């Protein structure tokens, strides 16, 4: 540039993205400046060890990582949470991996100098907005991000933020094992039913107030006793 011909653009964003470290970014407004120019602008970026990363970059071409993808949409994509549909515009296919594995692949994609959008658009990874973060063992999505195909055991430790920036969480569910003794197994007439008793009288098994427990698809947990150990689908509230 010639003397005095300074670039005074009004928007600038800095990224720090390194394998094994937490990602940070900062925009010009964070520095207290309104434009670039003939002065130093200190962008507020730093990093620290990321303990949730599960594998090195070389593993991303193998299972389960190769099947974890990100697709960006220009219109709302409805996803049902707790029986209600909510809008999202970035859909991650979790490929039935753990939340930590999904996070590892997404962080890998966000360091790539190439298109990471599995859809029709083009999104360069290294300058794309952050998609996921961990708060303790809870995975938190950025606004408008949803993850399809997660493991049922992980449904209680993920928080989705829909396109309107509102937090959505899955109904609480838990897993368990039903154990039966020898005389009940394969007897032909043995049947299992899981129920809970709410407060008040008349709520024991066989009474009108007893509540049958559903699995996470809303189906009552019932069936024959075919083995000594039965693992039904996760329970839902």
C-alpha cells in the first residue's frame, strides 16, 4: 500500500483453532475499536487443552468418524423434541457415535481449508462459526444446530438451541435391566409390565391409578419374559 492508504474496514474476525485445544474467536467489536487502521487491535483469543477430543486427525477417515457429517440449510429444518417440532438450519448426522466422538469430528471439520457442507452449499471449515461446545459432560449446540442419530444413552446430556436461540432438551430417559428367575423364563405364560405408583390410594399394580412406564418412543414397556436379563428401550418421563 502507499503511504496513508490504510485499510479501515469495519469488520474483522480472528480465529485460534489448533488440534487438541479449545477453539476461540473474536471480532473487532470485542477490542473496543470500530474500524481497523494505523493502530494495534488486540483480539481476545486464547486456547487451552480440550479434554473432549477423542482421536487424532488420521482417524477421521474411519468409523465412526467418516459417517459424521454437517449439512447447512437456507430454510428451517424441523426436528421433534418432546413431541413438539422446532426449527434448525444446521443438521449434524451423528452416525450413532458418542457425543465426544461427534464433537471430535466437528472440531476437525472446523480446521479444514475446504468445503465442509455435505449439502448443496459451500462452507469453508476454518472460517465457519463454532457449532458445539461442552459444559462439563453436557454437549451444547450453537444456535440453530441439531444432531440426528445420537446414542439413546446420550439423550439426557445434550442441549439444543433452536433457530430462535431457545434451549430445547430431550425428555428425561433412563436405562435399566429387568431380571427374572428361572421358573419365569420361557414358561409361555410369563409376562412383564413396568409400572409406577403416583401419590395417593388405588395406584398399585392392577388398580386404576397405576401408571404404565413408557419407553422413549412412548410405547409401554411390556412383553414376554424370554430370558433372565432383558434390557428394554430407554425409559422416558
